[in-house]
């Protein structure tokens, strides 16, 4: 800690000296009506090229300002412009928090687009920045918009189904995707019915989804990152939301616990969200045609947050959560999981330095149990903590970030493979990491070099992970970009990449019982590792269209997978048996390659979104090359949203998804399987065995194509200045396409995904 403090002081001294003949204006931009920060808007000095965009905290910093008097100007669509005169002297560090009023005029005389400026000064490879307004564009399935539905339309994202569905991002499995909520690690963000996440879209401030090539501030995963930040809550008055649909009911409350007496005073605010599903009960009446026993999904999500804000913009957040999920597939499996967690995060604005300091301390406990028809349970528990501290220096358009992370967790895992061999693991792990990242903007060129140094203490392994991104602005309308990096992780999934329906998402750290050689080479590491490379181009087309094209390769140089073929115990008596028949876990490698096209149109009341993804995912276990079950060659998503009528009180949204068939292993035959539970004393002549399955070559079959149309229509009824009623009618799978979920090999019965599901929901906002 002393070293990090000295390093911070050294950087502060260097940059303070460099700017000693100029001044700095910094602060936060807030919505005056509720006190929430306004993100990604431009603050600049009129008549100059000096300015800055606000970040995810609403923070801006304009540096290298020559002494003089200026007009400070803020312009953002949907708010009245704000201007004020300000005098800057040499060595000044001026803190100026700005409060904007909502207005209907927006930008009529000044036309500056924060999104446009950001596209020219940020590399932005493999990243989508999601806001609540964008989530609402997707058809409100069950009357409730949800980030789970939005993520399914992103380039490179494959969704494995309506029931028990998981997200696979550019060839990465769910365990390789890190999800953060206010800095806390969330181990399972999606419910078993794939239409809903554990998050309430109304408390989300931003969600940055990195599908690859992410910077050095993120680590511990080898495929993707989803970083979700929540709102602070209304600092002026009590507001809320109550909604109900056939799928779920939810409530959100927010408001001040301590109001500010003036704009320069500190505040305390809160956000509380509760949602609960009753689909397992309502479906017995409303959707009896699907299953007389009802749709077997139930879940409860609770999230709370208290925010204490100082007058200079520094703040402390205290948060806690409880998520739970239960599902029973008839005569097949019963699944339940729980997540509990809590923590604190802070943003600190030092009075005498231009640095912005942020940090998080969080603990999480997650447990999951799956009992299948064979009676053999799978159980997994993980509890851990993460601590991080980061420093941001804003150097005009340039930016320097560096920081530290400390993580620890324990895992407890029990599993039976298809050969009835028990696999059990308990472990404690700890990790320490440091990173730095620099963004430099040089005329038309933007570069972002970075380095992450990650030490896995429990494995005594060190991983140096360079990262790099660059963008070149060929013209005002055409940009090319690229990024690359090395990545590692100590987590692996308690499910197998070879499962056709992957319901069980347990976790464990890198195991000891791993094969010693792979493809003739000695295995010197237990980490999973990957290399990313992305190259792309952005085009601002005529008539408000934009096109983003990205090609990528993820080279998974070392993966760890459950050994589905284990038939011997790893004991001294079996020392001469091959590793692939006695080890609990095996090593694989493989590649994920593809190209994604995203075409967007947005003008006034009409929004169009079209995505085509072409991908190929391969795995090699040293004996064969195969395609994992989530290898979807073609994926198309088309979305349209339109507002109409007097006052634009009507809106409609449509989404159509098409995906080519997933791989699966075909059935070659059946046999009577004896488990020999009593060893050599087992009476195989008088014991009835279980029905065993002989599988064909792994994943050489292909399921039928998947396609689904969702439609929703919303009518808004204003009830007063601060309240309104929204009524939403929706259709899931509007033309009742029969998409396969899985095939029950024993009963020789096909089980389909969700049929057409109409719903009517209402939300009261006050």
C-alpha cells in the first residue's frame, strides 16, 4: 500500500509540474431534477478546441488551459444548454459542478454529438455501451424489457435457447465471461428461463459489454467482460415503479435519505429493487396449452444501494443483493441456485490533484444444485471477495489509468460423470494483479497500450498480459481500428463444453488432477489462456445509417474441461492407464474465428438494428477435433422500433432472430450398464443394470435451424406531471415456430423451446 501511495504521488508531481503554467477545470455534470450524473456529454470552452466528455460518473476534466477568461459551455440532447463565464489563472485547479435542466429544445443552435466525438477518440473494438433507453427498444417480452434480451442481439453473441439458455460470446463459454455489478463479481447473471436476467433495467446506469480485446483494467477471464454500473437514485424526491405481467411482478423505489439544502451541499440517496416470478403458477391457467403442469420457472431478485455524495462529487456506495432461481424440468432435472453478496465502492476527488480515485470491496456467495433423473447430484459452491483500487489522470484528450486488484475465493464441487465416476474438488485460491493503460490521441491516430501483471498465488504462477488497441480516422466518416492481447484465468466450469443442454453452471479453480502431457508437450501451467486479435472498420453512411464491421480470432491456447471419458480412479494401482481415462480433467485448445456486421439507423422516432455474425468454434483434445455445442455458424438479428401517435404515446418494437443449427452427438445404440457398486463382490449375473447410451462421433450431427419473432406494442397514459401508466402487449415466438430444446434419447421424444406466448403487462411510474 505504501508503494502504491508513493507511485500516486510521483504521477501527481510529474503531471502537476507539466501543467504548472496552465489551469484545470474539473467537476461533475448532473441532471438538476433528480441529481443523477449525466454521462458522455461534452463540456468545452467556447471558441477553443479545449473540452472533455463526461465519464460513467458524470466527471469531466479540462486541462492545459492557458490563463484567461472563457465561456464554459455544456450541450446535450434533451437538456437546455448551460453556459457561464469563468476565469482561469496559472496553476488553478477549479472544481465546477454543473446542473442541467431538461428541455425540449435540445440542440438547435449547437450541433455537437458526444457519440461522434467518442467514436473518433476511443478505439472501441469489440465493445457495446448499453443504456436503459436502448434496452427498451427491444420487444418487451412478457411486458418487461430486460438486458438479457438486449444482449442476445449484440454482434458475436450466441444464445443457446429460451429455456436453460446461456450466452456464448465470440466462442467463449459462460465461465469465460466476467460479469461485474458495481464492481462485484456476479457468477450467474441469467435465470433458467432465458428471457430474464437477475438485473432490473430501471436501476442500470450503463452496461459496457466487451466481446473481446478488452483493456488491461479487466482480467481473470479469457473471453469477455460485462461491466454494469447502477444509478445513484433520485436525490430530490421519492420516485418509484410498480409493474405486473403474467411472468413476474417488480417494484423499484428510489429517493433521498438526506436532501441537499443547496447545490453545493452533500446528499444521501437510495435505490431498492425487488422482482419475483410467478410464472410457475400463472402458466397453469394462461399457458395451459404449453404444459398442464405449468412452466416450471420461479425466481426472486433483490438489490439495494445507498449512496452518500459529498459536495465536491466524491461519493461512497453501499450495496447488497440476493438472487435465487428454481426450475424443474419434468422427469429430467431439478435445478436451484442462490447468490448473496454485498460491498462498498467509492469515487474520491482529491482537492489538490487532478486524479480521480475509485475502488471497490465486495464479497459474494454462490451455490447451485442440479439433480438429474439418474439421481446423481451435481453441487457447486463458491464464496469469495474482490478488492480493487484505481487511479485516473485526465490529460486533455489523453488519459492514464493504473490500479491494483486483490481477489480470493474458495470452491466446493461434486459431480458424477456419465461413467458414474465421482469427481470432487475443494480448493482455496487467491490472486493479485496490477495494471496500467494509456490512451493517447494524436491528430487522426488513437492508441491504447496497456499491461496487466497477474499473479495466481495459489498456483505460484505469474502471467504478464500486454494489451494494445489503435484507431485511425481516415476521414470524418471512415475509421479503422484494431486490438490484441493476452488473457488468463483460474476458473473453469463444473459443466462440460460437450453438454447439449448446459443447465449446471458450477465453478471451481484450476484442479490438481490434470493430465501431465498434451500433444506430446509437458504441461507446465494449470491456467486457462487465450490470445485475442480484432480488426475492424466504422462507416458513417448517408441518411443516418452507420456500419461497423469486425473480424476476430480468439486462440484458446490452453483450456481445462471435465473428463467425460474417465473410467478409472487416479490411484497407484492405475498408474499405467492413460491420463485421458483416469484424470478428472483434460486439456484442450482451439480457435474461435468470425466476422460481425452491425448496421444501425436512428432518426427521430425510428430505430433500426441489423446484425449478421459468421463464426466458427473448434476444440481439440489431442485425440480429435470437434465443434462444441454452441458453435453456431450463422446468426442474424433484426430489430425495429417506432414511436407514433399524438405526443408519441404509442410505440412498437419487433425483433427477429435466425440461427443455424447447433452441433450434437447422435445416438449410435443402447446397452445395459452395470455400475459394479460393490467392486469385485458385485453380482453381475442377478443385478439389473441401467440403460446406457452409445454415442456417435462427438457433435457430428446438427440440430434444425432456430428462428423466432417477438413483437410488442406499448401505450403510455400520462397521469400527472410526475406519473404515468405504461401498458404493454407482447408476443413471444409470434408465429409459433417449433424450435428444438433437446431430444430425450431414452423416451425418444423431442422437447421444444417456448411456443407462442402472448402477454399483457402494466407499469405505474410515480
